[in-house]
């Protein structure tokens, strides 16, 4: 039995969020709401989402030795995630963060003693409009210092995990090293190529599934493909790139799952099925895709088939958009059980 249902390797950011009626045009200034600061980052979000649902999970990520980094560590602990993989500052190695995840400010030897000077915690600048849609700009900070050497030093975490979930807010060579480490230890790889980037063929071949939205799918297929509006067409083209299976998230419409043994009708053993989302009123879509992917990774880690795991993840993603914020919007398993019984998602 694995120690972890899910190991997430990825980013951890402080989300700086401002609400506004509409986004400004070039050269325009608009007034927004008071600034809110939340724990975020695609990796941290996925780990928190899975842990809140009950997953045994940990996050391999790097944060700054600063106030934002301590906030992120506390958020992981509060969600129920183990902190075995959380690295603080530019030189920590896995296993050096205390179990409580809290490190007090210290003078690192720099003349000015500035917190996070060498590797500040990553920051995401987020605007949320009146419709609940968001736009995000990320300053990677310490995320850019998560290296293949960190992956090698965390080999025991990969050995202990049933599923490894990856995104692209950390260096691509680190993502590749993590996917290969997962494969060495027989862990299933879930990869969300966000922000989109071309992946090595051997890494694509390990993805089971490759999880992406319409925007990411179109960018990944931009070279050499003329795509229509049908997600089934995108999934077919994506499978041709080499992943073992594909999940295309469709926002309020749910998700499309494609791969071996999926759906009632198959061609050469490969099929597709659309999975509808519960109808909800969206308040804030920030982090909803991460809630989906974290839930998906957990359900796969506990032994669900891909189609069943996606059905559950769709409900989790739908629930998340009914609350403001990212991690604080994520449900507990009881929330999903109750919303299923009531025929809603939030």
C-alpha cells in the first residue's frame, strides 16, 4: 500500500486578488475591490484540493523564506497535506521543513537580511470580473528554483506515491524529471500543461491522463492541426501526440474523457465520453481547474477508473466555482456527498 494517494509536484504562489466590474483596456485605469491575499499556485491548489477531500497527499514545491511562504505552508497543513516535500528558500532539500510548516524569519547572512531575497515566494496577480471570470499574471519567484536535483533528492516521495500530478508553472526540465521519476516507481502520471508548452515525447507518453482545457488544447495543437469546435476532434488530435489518455475540461459543460476502454463505443479499443457538470451559479472560477485535477488525481490514486474519477472531479470543480477564492473554495468529501444527494454541486 502506498503512503501517499497523490504526490503533487508544482508551484506554490500567493494569490493577490482584486475584483472589478470590467477589465481595463490598454492605457486605462479602473477601480477595483480591496486587495485580498490567498494561498494559491497550481501545485499547492491541487494538493490542498485533494487533501481537503481526504487524500493522503504531499506537495513537492519551493517557497520563499518570507511571510507568503509561511502562509502557504500553513495552508497546506490546514488542508491536511503532509509537508515532507515543501522546500523553503533557495537551498532547502526535501524533509527539512518542520511538521508544523512554520519557519520564523531569520537572517540568512545577507547584509540586509531581507526576507525572501534570494528566492521570494511566487506571486499571482489575479483580477476577477463581474461574471466570475479571471485573468492571471504569475511571477514565479521560488518556483523557478525547483530543480531536477530536488526531484532526485525526493526519490522516496515518488516511491511512496500511487499518483504523481504535474503542471507547468515550474521549470520544464523539473517536470520532465518528475514524470520520469514517477515512471521508475510505477506511479501514474497526471499532467496539466498549464501554462501550455511543448513537452518531450517521452513525458507525453507517460501522461495518463493529460488534462487540459480548450485554450490549452488549442495552443498545444497549434502546429500542424486545423481544429473545429468539437472537443472530440481535439481529443483525437491530442491522443495522436502520444499520451495514454486525455481529459478535456469544458467549464460549465463538464469534461470529455478519451482513452483505452472509455465509453460504450470504441474504435481499436479507444473511446470517448462526455461527462456533464451539475448546473451551478459561478461566483469565482479561480482555481476550479486545480480542484478538478486534484480530485481526479486522488480518485485515481485510490483505485477508481478514469471515467469514474472524472465524474467525481467534475462535481468537485463545479462546487469550487460557487465560492470565492481558490483553496478556501474547495469542498470536503462530505460537501460532495451532500450535494450529490441534493442533486446540486454547491
